[in-house]
């Protein structure tokens, strides 16, 4: 391995103490017109878990697993060892701090692995803007060059992701218990985003709306794989959760709780909730699904279970490592592995991909960089 001398794992971040919660939320929502009462309500959710988001512990575990997979048989003091650094958009360790440490350690070229796997402004373009802002901030002290950064392509279309989530869904079906019927409904969930952002997501050459299209592809692929495993085709639907914008702004629907009401009205008795939009069981999963949605299912008499997120499943970690190696070894696009009708994403995000709804801002790792 020679072209990269490090990997940067880039994530969202979360509070790790009660006093962190409100500053964290204010940073996340800065300039977005989120009502104060909404922030207070979300803060209460974090405080219900001791003011600690599980996302940081889960990202630490992913960093360790990814570093281990990338360095099988390589000693830490070897010149071939590929360290994995970790930086967040919204909380410590901040991205700028990670870049400062990488520069101090002599890193020159790094692959960037983003924990968001789908096309959207907040899940793709905004991270690229964060990279630009942090590089600019670190360069300002003129101490030395900041590492050159190359973001690997999105991972939603990796076979290992589908395989791991299929296992998780089958386990969740079994968790419904012996009283469950033969064909539970599958409710695939992801984070709701404003409809305008969803319409403009992805490569414009592909017609936009890639956020929903990519999720629907993943949901269908998992549902098909589950059917092959259990011998029964199950009804499924893509639904949304965790909307946070002004109530006057249209966001993707239906919400998971509204969908559960629809299932009950249709005399469905069993449902498996499958979070495919999230890499780990962080706050949106633990609160919006495990606390709110599961309680709502109980309240209306639905037998429900929730599939685990992909987390540090070794197959998924190996797929992320494979995407790093793919870029490092300049594997031709024709030889890259990607499920779905669109083929592998290009190395650099195309011009117009996932535009900033508040106006164009500089970003790294794109054709417009």
C-alpha cells in the first residue's frame, strides 16, 4: 500500500456528557430556524440516556475494526501500517483536530470514509464542505501542508451490506415469537429529509431523487434476500423518521408511527422495523425507533421487533476496507463491485451532486473542487 498513508473516518458526532447536549444541538442546527422548543425536546431525549449519545462509542469501535481489517499481518511500527483517524462534523473529536493530528504525524495522503452511505446534501455534499472548511482552518496557521484527501465512494450498494442486513432482518423476524403470523410486514426506515433536498439528491445525470431511489433499491434487495432465506415473500415499504425541520417545510413521508397506524388499520398483526439509513444504533435509532416507534406499536396492538443496524459486522467492515483498497490500487471502474442499476459511483462527486439548499459553498473531493 503506497498511495495512501492513512484513512480518515468521518462521522456526525454526538454528546458524551449532559452538559454537552445543548451546545451539540445548537451546533447541529445552526442557521436552520429550528424552534427552541424542538431543541429542548430533543435535548430531553439525550438526557434520558444520561446525556451520552451512543454514536461516539460505536464510531470508535468501527475505527478499530476498520484499522484491524486494513492491517492484517502488518505490525503497527511497520512502514506499511495504515492508521485510521477519526473526526466528526459536530462534536469532539472534531474534523479539524483530526486533520491537525494527521499533519503532525506526517500524513500526506488519506482516504476518507464517511459513515453516511447515501446521496443527500447532509449525507454527502455537507461532509465535503466540512472537509474544505476544516482543511482551510488547519492550513491557516501555515505550519505545514494538510494531507491530500480522497473520499471513497458510497457503500450502500456493497453486497456485504445487503448480506449483513439480511441476517439482521431474519433474526428480527424470529424475535417476533411463535405467535407471529407467516408474513410480517417489513418497514424499512431512514432519516427523513426535506422533499426539495430529496429531489435534488445525487448525480443530476441520473435524474435526481437518488436518496429515495438508493434506499428503495436497498430495501428491495434485502426483502428479496430475506424471501430467499425464509421461503416467503414479505410485504415491505420504505418509511421515514426523525424529521427535525420547521413544520411548514415539507419532508419525506410517511413517518414510521403513521405507517404503523396504517398497518394496524389494514389488520396487519406483525411488523419488523429495519433501519437501513443508519450505520449504527445511535440516538435516532434508540429513541425514535426503540423508544417511540416500538412503544407506539405496543399501544396500538402491533407485534413488532427491530432489526439491528449493520454496525461493525465483519463483512461490512471488510467492504469498507475494500473500497479503500480499490481507490488505493486504482481499480478500473469496470472491475468495481456495486449492486443496483447505476453502477459504481465515480471517484469524485459530479458537478451539481446534492447541492446545498442555502447556496453554493466550496467543497473538496468533487469534480467542482
